[in-house]
C-alpha cells in the first residue's frame, strides 16, 4: 500500500539485554538503530530528516568523538617519535661511544743492570679502565738521570707504574734507598683518594697512584721497625680522610728479653702522627692481621709464639688518647682480658700463619701451624675442620674447585727430594679434592686462581713434571688446572729464570685475564751496582698459554678427556671480576 508506514514493535528491555554482541561496532550499531527507531516512533519531529529526505543523524564514532581522538593520538605519537629521534641523533654526535682499550696479549718491560723486590700491585693509574702495574727497582743504568734529577745518591729506588695494556711506563718516582716495604691502594693518602705508602731509608712517603707525585713525606723515626700489613682505620682526627696505624715489633726478640710492641697512629691526609704512641707488652708477637667481626667491629689479630690473640682497635685508639668512635664486638669484649684487652682465639706453640677466609659468614679464619691447616669460626671460636699436613712451601691460595659455592684452598707441602705435593682442600670440610706431585725449585712462586662466570676458578701453579727430571735446572713449567678436567694439566715450559714475584688477575672488568711475572736479581741480596742480569716484568694472557701447552695426565684414574678437549674448554672461558 503506497505511502503506508509499517511500525515494528519495539524490543523489550529483557530481549535487548539477552542479545550478545560480538564487537563494539555491532553494539554501537544496534544501539543506534534502536535509538533511531524509537525516535521515529515516539517523536517523529525530533527524529529529523535532512533536506531532501537525507538523515543528518551522526554515526557512533562521531558521537563518541573517536575520529578526533584518533587524530590527536596520531599527532602526539609522531611528535614524540620525532622528539626521540632528535635526542638520539644529538647525543650520538655530542657523546661519542666509549672506545674499549686495545691491549697486547703479552708485553715485556725490561730494565738492564737492575735489581728488584717481591712486590707487584695492580691499580687504575691512567683512567682507561684497565688496571696498571706498579713495581719497584734499583741499580738500573736507565735510572741514573732519574735519581740525579731529585738530588738522590746512586743507587736509588724507583717506584714505577706501567700501562696494563702495553707495558709502557706511565711515571717513575725516585726515592732514597734503602727499601723496607711498600703498600699500594691505601685509602685516604693526601686529599685525592688512594695512593702508595713506601717505607724507605728513614722516610715514610705517600705517592699519588695516578701521577707519581709525592703527596707527603715524613720521618719514620717513631716506627723505624714498622711491620706490614698496614692497619687502615676510619677518620680519627676529623680531617675527612681515612687514617692508618703502623705496628712495630721485633720478631727475633728472645722470650727472656721481651721488647714491647709499639703502635703509632698517623693522619692519612698529612702523614702527621695523631695521638700518643701506644706501648703494649705483647710478648712473642711475630705477625699481625687486620680483621672485622660479623658486627663490623675492627680488630687486630696478633700471631704469637703461644697462639692467636685479638685486640680491639677501639681499645688501642683510647690508649692513644684519640676520641674514637670505632665499634667493639659485644661477644668478643666479654672475652677480653681487663688489663691487656687481649682476647685468646686459639692456643698453639707452632702457629705459622693466619688468613681471613673469603666470603664466609660469619667471618672465619684459616689457621696454619707446623703440621696442620684448620678453619676457625670466629663466632664460636671452634674449629670447623682440621687437615694434617707437612711443611707448607707457600701461602695457601683460595679458589672455587667444586660446586658448593664455598671457596676451596690450594696448598703446597714439601714431601722431600725436591718434590712437592699440591693439594686442593674443600673449604667446607677440609677433605682432599685433588692432588699432584711436582718437582720444585727454591724459591718457587705460589699458586694463583682466577674466578670464571661458571662459578669455578682456574688455577695456575709452577713446578716441573717428574718426567722432566733431567731438565729441572734448565726449564721451569707453569701449569693450568681446569676443575672440570682435573685429570689433565696444561703444561707450558719456560726457560729457567729467577722469579721474584708472580700474580694472576683480571686487568679489566669481566675480561683480560692475565698474569704477571717479575724476574731478575733480588734487591735484598744484591746491594751493589754492576749486576748484569736485567729485571724483566712480563704480562701474558692466560688463554695465550693454551696453544703453547701440552697435556700432562694427573693421577692413576682413567680419563676420557683429550688434550684438544681441555684446550677448547679453556678457550670458552669467560672470567668474573668478583673476588669470591
């Protein structure tokens, strides 16, 4: 019927609510259709038709303003994208990418007609993020002008820093002979951070690590017999620099004529003595070691002929008339002697050495006697384990051999006939994890270890395989031990040389694992000029020794590993700059 209007019944609210919509567009469209229909039915004048019968009803997107929002969002996105690109390109030109320093796999620093000392230190000296090397020598022809430039008599000492990347000299500091000791990395020296403290002639001299400039020099008449290690202490005189103390004692003194020990505190900033000298009657002291308890309280460990003792640095600072705020450990303070302040930790008449066990919580001590190595827990003052040994030839070395996360200990014991037994002891139980017999010479460098990202360490040791007995005097061998291939050692043979000092470490964070060998005449035994043997400082990359090495089978156990497999395992190593 023309001109008739068909009106459909509106859907009930319940029916509309029962509808399921598959998308927001469908929902919006059905709502628009319903609304449009209702308008035409209920209020036809407001439903509205445009001129010519075309509806002017807005779409859903227009009603919600989505088209305008989309435009704004697109514009904002493009603006921020453009801004980010501008920033990236600007900083690319303004701030150049850091250049990784290029280093030589091996280098030599040679000094003719010189003598040197058992001292090697690695510190950052030139700001290239690669550690540099410090050593000290005397008697070199090349050092004559250096000595004369400072009005020093010849021979003089020369503290030298060389670049860790190529071995070139960074600076030299001439000092008056004779040499006693040197310690680098000492905090608070001068006003510029760390430095080297040198005890020589009658002087105590602080040297800047970066420039070699003398920060201060003081007479050490009050500590002429001062012994290492240096005792670093927090700021005691409020000059905003760490201070230090030097302990003097006579290890050769007879028990019938005891000589009191002396402790002197110094300002790290100026080198001046602070407080008064402390005289203590510690009979039979032959060594000391700085130590912090689990609570962070600083103590001084004293090695005596009757055993191991400790004394609080707070107690010593009070005796020196210094208003110290140093902490004391409550449990240790209760055990201290009221008169002397000493705390008895371990009784033994054959004590040889004490070392702080790395990474242990609470802190523990590795105690060495004539016939044993033990682990002492400092909270309970009880031994965790004890392993019997014969005479040890070198200082124990810490490293990770097994997978328990606790540092293990490599020791070398003399078993006679110029033969040493190298052992790796478990840090958790003291049981023997690995061993090998090697020939050795005297003096022979102590072992070293470098931690890898795989949580185990690679060990480096020196000696001579027993199959090369006839070449013992002609060749010295270095060995690389991989804990996961412990039945094979990689042996690199070197010409016989007088090794004064040896150190293995990372020269750069996460990489550049190498070792340093200092050879030449011993300065403590060659005081006169005219030595013909040069002093040579050599740096080699650890992986650089792998292709020059041959495999040495260890023990009677059958191993399926081959030389090529072990070498490949060394090539794949990635090193960690963490200590333990």
